[in-house]
């Protein structure tokens, strides 16, 4: 048995970042992880492997659709699916080994096994019980399903199974038009699958700026994805090699069926806290299993904290990382803080979609007076040269003060471009501050400046 200042349960983005930051601040730290590798869902079966497949499939798309336009002639590459999966697994390995190296470098102990909390101040891993002055639960989340749909990770899969399919399906049905469903649907569409997305709501990407969501759906339809909106899936039936999806249209209660080789269930995620012993400890959770914490990430039980997907807020790796940093600093006696108003969200399709802060819909609901600055990538020289003119940058600013309230980008490198606006918002900048900042030419980032100019007298190139 060992005694620690802090034991973190879970080595995902929240857990491993929290562990490293605790160690940097002089706390004797251990991290509990039951997987064979560190990094949690994100590095092993989430963000990182899905981005590898998105990158590979985008290269195929470019070869098939744009190479010849640039004078790059020749036969388009064929898909070696086992090799593509091997590339994806190599990317995972490089990242997970990197976390292991960082643990050793920072003297964080990896307690291998699944953890539980038998009592405050104690963490059990296997047969060993360790003492800890503070315990941080960073156990992450797990995929959810819906009634009538049984997951087998072969024919009916979550995002985990979708990253390891034995072969590329001819027909893929995606249940849920959120981030995961659209990213993985995009991958398999580029690889030749016929992809149909079934969504309960009447629009895709719930919570996204409506203007952006409309353009996003139109763009994905042009790429070959088919959408059935306002449809409630009733059941999924499987044979040895096929699946059948039955859904009911909400507008007229009519039923229809879809045949599929694979069904991807992308209906959201829920906190993963099984086996931790929360109920016996008396830790308060909501009816959806979310651990309740205060502003210091403390639960109602002294000495036990929680961060990341298992507490309230968007289930995003970078949100968990920020909370991990803040929790570590609080445990070390510092003033850890997360600005939840400036947490970006990104969808890594092509074009990418990124957002931060308020949408027009939330500003209207709040009764706030705002102005919109918008600029199309069709007016951006770099985007046109790279066949990436679809989409726009949209900045929302206060009508009176010009302070930036939110931004929405659909277009090339949106996930990177959004951070210029995040930094501006963190410093309370006005749209004019962005507009008066020199941007290199020719870059995609000029579209951000033009959108900021559009909040004033107007853009130059539109």
C-alpha cells in the first residue's frame, strides 16, 4: 500500500492532464487506469483514431476529385483497408506511449487496474488499497443506445466498433446526426459506403448555430450523405450479415425500413462511473448519473473531486483537460479556474465546423442586442486556390460595446481558426480589435479578419 497526495481515477484527457499538473505542482500523484494503455477513450477509441481515418479518407477524396484539376494525373489510389487500420493503430500507439513517457518524466505512478473508492481517502486497485489525501474521479463517459437497439460492435456498433470494422460496408445507417455520427459517416462515405443518417430532431447537430447547421447539412448532402430527419428509430433487427432499421416519421407517424450492412448508434454518451462505489459513499449524482460538484470540483464527500465527462457540461476532451488543470491547481492551494464561456467545439468533417460562445438563437432567447459580421470563404484567395471555398466565418458582437460574444466557422481549418477568436474573447476583445490586427496574406485566417470588419463598416473582399 502506498500513500499519495492525490490519486486520479481515469487516464483520459482530464485524468492524465490533472495527474501531470499535480506532479508539476509538487504533489505525490498516482493515476488509476484499467486499460492496457493510457489516454482513455479519446486516445484509444475516440478523438485520435477517428481523426486518423478522417485524414486518410480526405486524402482519397482529394485524389479522386481535385488532383486532376491541379495537373496531377494518374489512377486514383485504391483503398487497402487493413493498412488504413494499421496506420490508425500506429497513431494510437504513438500517442498512448507519449502519455506513458510523460508520466515517467513527471514521476506519476500508474496504478494498473480498475479503481474503486471503498471509503473517503482510500482507493482500491485490484487487491491493493492506497491512501490519498485527495481523490479525483476522471472516469469519463460511455456510449448510450436507445430502446430496441442492441449493440454487438459488429453489425450494430458504437463509435468504438466503427473504428474497427472488418470491412468497409456498402450500406451504413447512422442513428444520430451529432458530431460522432457525422464524422464517422463522413469517413465511410468517402470510402465508398452509401450513408444514411437518421435523426430524431428536425435538424442536424443539436445546439449548433442554425445558420451554420443549414449550410453544413447542405454541404454533407452534396458529398453524398442522405438525411432522414424527424424520425424516431423503433428497432434494429439483425441476421448473420445484415441489419434492418425500422423508424417512424414524427410528422405523420408513418413507418419505414432501411437495410444496412452496419448500423452506427451515435445517440450520445453518459458518465461512466460503474464500479466506483459512488452510491455506497453517498456521492450525489443527477438522475442521468452526472456527478454533482461545486465550483472547486468537490463532490459532497470531503476529499473526493470529479472532472470531465462525468460532471456537468459538454463532453469534450479539452474541457476535461482544462478542468484537470484547474482541479490540480486548487488541490495545490492555487486559484484554478475554467472560463466555460470560451470552450470551442469542433466537428472534423471536411469542411470543418467550429464554434465558441453564443449562437444567434441563445442571444435572441436572452433578449440581447447583437450584430453579425459574416464573410464567405469564396472571397478568400487561399481557400479558392485549395478548392475550399465552401463555408463562412460568422462573428457575433454586442451592438453597443462591440465585444465579441460568439463565433461560428464552417470552412477549411475551422478547428484551428476558431482559437484566434477564443483568445480575443478571453481578453474581452471587441470585433474592431480583430479587424485592426494585421493578418498574413494569403491565409485562411484573413476570413476571420474580414468577418470582424463586417461587424463594422464592412469587409474589404466582399
